[in-house]
C-alpha cells in the first residue's frame, strides 16, 4: 500500500475519512466535509446511532455534486483521549471501511486538537500506520478470487497541515510496519513450505540489512550438547536448526540484549499427539522465532544504536519411530537432565538449550524469550494480553510500559518455589510438565532453571495473541505480529537511551556453511 502525506482539503476522488468526537462535536475536517456536502455529515449523524465513540464507524455515500465516492465518519472518543493508539485505530477502522467498497483511494483527515497528547503530524503518521497494518493480507496461495473479494484499496493519503513533519514521523513507523508484516508472513506460511531449513534461509536474507547471521545444524548442536532441543526434532525428517542473528549497532564492548524465539515450525504434539480439530493452527508454533526475526529486521533497518542478539530455535515436532517418547530422559546443554512426561510440552525443551546458548556465547545482561508456549495462558488471559514472567521487577515494568504504549498488552504472572516444586522429577533434575494446574507458570519455572541468577530475564507467552480468531483495530484475523512493536519500543526506550555495561563475549561456535 502506498502512503502519502498531503495538505488538508476535499479530495477529488475516492473515500474521505474524518473524525468525530464522542461529545458529538465535529473535528475541523468533519466540519469542512459537512459544509462541502451541504450538511450531509450532520444529517447522517442525526439519523443514525453514531455517537463518536472510539472506533465507531458511519459510512455514507457522498451526495451528488461531490467528486468523492464515500464519506467515512470514525469515532475518536473524548478529545483528551486522542493519542497515537487512538489514531492507529482511526486509520485501521477507515481502511477497513474503505476496503469494503470499490474505491482505490482513501484520504485520512487528521486535525490538530488542543486536548490531544501529540502533535497533528505525529498523529497523522500513526493514522497511516493503523491503515497499513489493518490492510495486511496474506494472498500468496490464492489463485482464484471473486471480484468482490479482491482488495481494491491501493493508496492512503493523510491530510494534515504539516505534511512534511508527518512524513518524517512516518519513516521509522513504516520500517516497523514492514517488520510486523515480515513476521505475519512467516507465521502465515504453511508448514510444508516453512521447514526449519527454509526459515533459516529466510533469516539469512537479513544479512542485506547488516545483520550477522549464523546457522547451526544438528551436527554442531550435538557437539554443543543440545540434547533437549535435538530431542524435539528427532522424530522429523527435517533437520533442526539454530539461527543466530546479531545486530551490532552499539559500542563494540556493550553487552547485548538477547531475544530468544521458539520456532516449532509444526507441532503435532509428537507421540503425545494433539487432537485433530484445530491442529492446522500449529503451523503458528514458530511465532516467537518469527517475532525475533522481525524485530532484528526493524532494528537493523533503522540503525538502532544497540547490540542485540536473536536466537531462533527451529524444529519440527513429529511422531515417528525415531520420535522421543514420554518417559525419556534428555540432557540439556546446561548439563541438567529432563524427564519428558509429555512430548507436547516441547517448546520449553527447545528454549532450554537456546536460552543457555545465548548466555554462554554472548554473556547478555538481559534475556527475553517469546513463545507460543502454553494453552493455559490462553485460558487465563484470553486474546487480550500476553503472559509475562520475569525475575526482574524493573524489566517487567519496562515491558508493561512498552506494551501499553504500542497497544501490545502484557500481564505479569507469578513465579515461586511452590510452583517450582511441581516440576520436580523422581528420576531426573526436572520434568517437562507439572500437570494441569498452573500450566503456564510451571512452564515459566522450567525456563527459569536455564537462566543464570545474574541475568535479568523475561518470558513472554504469546500463545493467545500470536494468531487472532477475530480482527483487531490494527490487524485482520490471523497472524498479528504481536511482539515486534513491543520489543522494538522496549529496546528504544530502555537500552538505546542507556547503553548496557561492557562485558566480554565468547565467540559463537563456527556455523554450518
């Protein structure tokens, strides 16, 4: 989708979206549209139940004598509540409404409001972001579509007084939008296409942005002692991979932030096989790795002044004569042993070795992992929040603040010795599941056993937010890309502003060519 920033005025074609406040007051652009259409805007509001509440939409056909196709009225809520998030919802709602018609052009009219939290230029950029993210479609495998099902919207123009400033504000947001779309594309790919090796090949493409990429195969991981990760993939004919992404934008000796993503390219459950209903969605079990890759793309493209390492643990969990069995004991890279109670609790086995590798190889000050880890977090939090677990209160607060600022909410969950007791094994150092009670918490407790005491760590369980069954203000149904914006904002606010203290780093093991 092409985005442009233009001066205010009534467009000569397409759709025009204007904001209306919850008080019923028309914004300046809505007033101008009302005057130009002989009062069509105010008459439409009076004849409807539209009140200007946030995200409420009233779509009307433009009256005779006006070159426009349609007028789209979008509720902004109270003027004092208009901020970047509200304007993203405005852009998303307008794009969705415009997309239902035949118009190829949409103009978003953005006004300067005295009570608003940001300048009109910044609000305009975020309106464009909302429209861009909402208009995402994954059509790669569609070969036949009815004319009415094909997307028609091609251009979004944002009308704002300071168009030059808005364009400047849009440039970094456009990079973020493309990182989210990159992530959504990965998550949307079917598992027969996106194998661990195929994912690794796509990740190698980040080298064009300046990301250093290394790929370890099963031979290299065996030498490192990654028995936990390798056990998950041993039932598949497709080789497991560990991808290391390095962005060196900070001082040479600054310790990096490490982001570790679960990349189970398909999760059948293994021998503990899942029910057939809904199993097709298990192609999305690599969402944590997809978010990590998308994040590194954004950081590299905007030349972030920080060092970040991304670790992608890529496997396929399949049943076969070679698959791991319930009751097996595996030895992780850390040397700790794990009794496998349920082969469908596989993501934590992948992350165990990936987390340990990240700490051993790069000595990060902070480690954050993302994973579609547990169904239990979906039961607890639904699709409105990701689960957040952390051993550091400051890091947890920073993540919560970053999530609130970009509309990717997290909810902190507890950790503790009582929960840790639930994963004690009778024959090994731990077992990989603690049963039905506190399932998301015991999974996090398991991961914490592979985090060194001196390392600030957070685990984000994105099982309920990575793949949406209903549309969001800035996303259609399907892959959301949740986590790219959250971590990009966290890194910008917490680590670029205050570089981490210097620490020595070991060289990573030699990668497979």
